[in-house]
RNA sequence: GGGGACGUAGCUCAAUUGGUUAGAGUACCGGACUGUCGAUCCGGUGGUUGCGGGUUCGAGUCCCGUCGUCCUCGCCA
């Protein structure tokens, strides 16, 4: 080793020892006769002192040090003179009086400095990721991520799970997200698909008798990005045989309790609360409700039906819903213009027809441009239903059920943040269960799998498969943390006949099913045990435990919103020879100009 | 594919709403300084205002297009 200690470990117990440290020059303060360097590595910072006793040569050398130079310094650990102790630094009790200095490497003037106070623009951080990753914040997050996966592996190991790797080169499945495809050279005209999840492989592992499987698996989905979504992401994936839904939830409950104990220093009360999908949609308008605050959706359908106000009455008469939320004490926070913004928001983002609102005045009367369309008693009953108090702002959406869900969910989320209705450090865990088996496919009007086509219906709903699939509930469950879907899973179908029935319902004919996952249908006929599992979004979990709202900050090398890597320039053009070997040509009108013959420097 | 925000010195930002020579902090370069830790003090370099058009006597500012980053709807079993 080129060093005897790290930059984070020296303290007054080391005084008098000769040590050698290696690291990066964080800052240098030159006082002519004496010069200080804060030396940084991922363990911390230590102050180096160059003075007359270092010798003219070493002092002169030190004067040439600049930000991010990599140096090796040897000297004695000394207590800092009285009055110069730095309480902000764990190593602030001591300093190293340097006797020998080696510049291991110099550095260009860095475009971003790891210790600078203002965070540089994200494009710059991504382009110079190696500099960004030197920041303490990033190092802290990646270390948190490491500790979390360590705990996960230990936890599942103790429960008898085995870690099995599954292929990255697989075959495309018909449903779900868009696949990333990899052309085969050996089989011209065919392509592999990168896994959206190891779903089928882990089911095969159950059939093979490995009754407790886990993996921290990379998954790929070629869909548009969000603050909490990357095209390449990591799942904590697991599967168990001979279990029911409660067994899976209990295992994850235990894991969450362990993580919370380790990183939040408290006991998590188990079992985690459960809510049905229907209840979540009714109370919060979303299947991943943020339970850190109230402001639940309130149904006003019966009152709206009595109203003269046409917008309300016709919504109910045409089978829609009239629901609202009460933003307690927010009437003063939202001016007419502010409410207009909220209206535009629900119209543009959720296709709501409009937003009705009332401000609750002193004395409890409801004030609004639409108030004249209601008689006084009805207004009073609305106020009562919504538990309105002076200063409250009532926001009401009258529309189709789905629209009221989306719009009010959006409003609740937005107002929750704007009104700071929750503690940013709080962690709230819950389960949402009893998802519908199927949803109506917007494109062809047929049924589509709500979760995935291998999901088992609830035992009491199996008979509904034929008669009313829309009311058939699945043995599916989502883990929800602070309003984020942190993971989801199902009990799988282990009966080949039932599996084929579900495929038929989904409009996947026998031929297609056989071609796409005949191997699973085959395997189900060779003694498939009952099994089920779950996958947790690791990046999201890290984000949540780190108290962040951006998944990119929890990933060492993330992609931009347009799915590029600003550091490497990926994706990029490839050599013409590579394309020839794969039998690929690009049409000129579809990226032909990028399909050039050589890799292009995109910087 | 739709909606929105942003793009000015290496970096973080400003520029009195269209006005004459585009500023500040920091970084960088030079000088001073023996106890600093956001060191301080003095001096200096640094700009195709993302790019391309247009309107105007005059554009960082207005308009159109384009590129990039972010937020969001659709999308994400």
C-alpha cells in the first residue's frame, strides 16, 4: 500500500506516529511561510501542514499543488495548536506535519470541484461523472446502496435463499414494456431481448426445485424516462415455492424492518398495513398512495346529483363521479391565479374538464364563482361532508371515475408538496393488495394483464374468469413507500390449464403462447409447485432511504432523460464491419445519417 | 408524440424588461502574507450570451426553427 492510513481515521490517539496518506488535494491555503492542504479521499479529509520544518524543497513543492492533484504525503501526526482545532472535521483534532511529498498525478483545472458549495448543472455532472462521484454526497449514497444490498443478501441467505444469475440475453415476450433488442450474429435475422425482469427464469427455478431464489438483477425497459425511472435499472428479485401471499409479504416485511432499523434507527411496526386496490383508488385515486399525510378524496356524488349545477349533476347522471379534496388552511395560499394554474394542470395533464373550487370564509360559508348554482343548504352539506373550516380550500372534480382519480391524485400530490404536509425524512410503508386481474386495453378494447399474464386469480375469483373478468381480483401485491411503487409481485399460476385460459382471455392464441413461452407451458406440466414472488426496485429503495427524489443520484452511471450516457456518448454508431456481420443496414430516413461507418465523437 | 422550465466567463448566477463598453462571486494566472480551514489582501486573464434564421436604427432580452439538460402527460405487464 502506498499509504498507512486513510484521510478519515486519524485522531489525537495517533499523535506522534509517522503516517503516509494518499488522496486528492481538496483545497490549499498558502500563507507563504506555512501552507495547508486539505487532503481528501472517500473516508474523509485530513489537514496537511507544510512549514519551515518541512524543508524548503518540500515547501516549494507544496506551493505547486492545485485542486485534484493526487499526492502521497508522509509526516508526523501532531495535535493542532490551541485555538486551531476544527470541530467540523472528524480529523479536526490533529494535522499531519509533512516531511516528504510525492505528486502521484497532476490534474487539469476541474470543471466541477467535489467540495464546491453550489451543485453544478446535471449535464456537467454526468459528463464528468468521475469528478461528480468524488463528492461526499455521491459517495455517501453509493455506500448506502452497498450496505443495503449487503443486508439484503445476508437476510435472504439466512432464510435459505440462494442467489442465482439468469441470462441477460433472452427472448422477446409479447406483452409489457418495449424491449431492448440485441441482434444475433450467429443466427442472422434473429434478435435477443434484454430482460424486463427475470420473471420466467425464476419460475423455472421454482419448477426445478430451488424453492427459495433471489437475485439482484439488472432489468431493461425501453420506455420514456422519469425522475424515478431509468431504462436500465436494478431489481431485488425473489421467488418462493410452497407459499401463499402472506408468506411473501411477511418475508418483505422482515426485510423492511431490518433496513429501517439499520438506516432509520427505529423499529418498524409489523405487519405492514394493507389496503385493497379498490380502497386505494377510492381514498387516494391511485394504487400507490402517499400515506404520510391525509387530504383524502371525498365522495360528493349523492350531493352532486341534487345540485342545480349542471356540471355536477350531469357527471353523476352519465355514470361518472364527483369527488373532492380539502386543502386545510390553504385558501390564503392560492390566489385566483394560483387556482387557475391548478385548473390548467388538471386539464392538461389529466384531461379533466375543469376544477370546481370553494374557499371557506369566516363563518363557514363557501365562496366561489360557482356558488350561485347551489342552494344554501346544499352548500352547507358539502361543507359538512368535506369537514370544511374557515380558511380551507375545497377542490372538486366532476368527471369519469378514472379522470377524478388521476386529477385528484395529482392535486393531492402537488398540494402535499407545496403545502409541506409531510416530513421529508419520514418513511411510510404499506401494501396494496387485490389488484384487478385485467384492465381494458385502450388500443383494441380487449383485456390486458394488469400485472403480468402469469398471475393467479384469487381462489374465490377463479369462476369469474369466464363470466366477468373485469371483476376478477389477482393475488398481486405492491409495496408502497411514500407514494412510490417500491415493488410488486404475485402468486403465479402453476397449473397449465389455468395458464392457457388466462392467455386466451388476453387474446394470446395457443400458437403465439407456444412460440413465446412454450417452455414455461411445458415446464408447468412437469410437476410445478405452487409459487410466487416479488421484485423490489432497488434504485428506488435506495433513493427513498437516501431521502432523495431523483433516481439518477443513486446510480453510479445513469442515463439522461433521452437515454444517453453523457460521459461515454452511448448510444453511438458502430463500425460498418460490425453491422455487416449482423446483416443490419439503416434506412436513410430512420437515423441513416447516424448509421455512419465509424464511432462518432459526440462531444 | 404533447405541455412546461432552463441554456450568459471553467463553474454558480446577474443584466433596471429592446438601448450604447454584458457584470458579480468563485475558479484560474501573477504578487503579498508563519496558523489557515469558504483563508485574507492587491492586480490580471477570461464571453461567437447553445446553434441557425428573422423583426428592429439597435437583440442576452422579442419571433421562428434547431440542439441540449430537467420536470410532466401519454408510455412503463
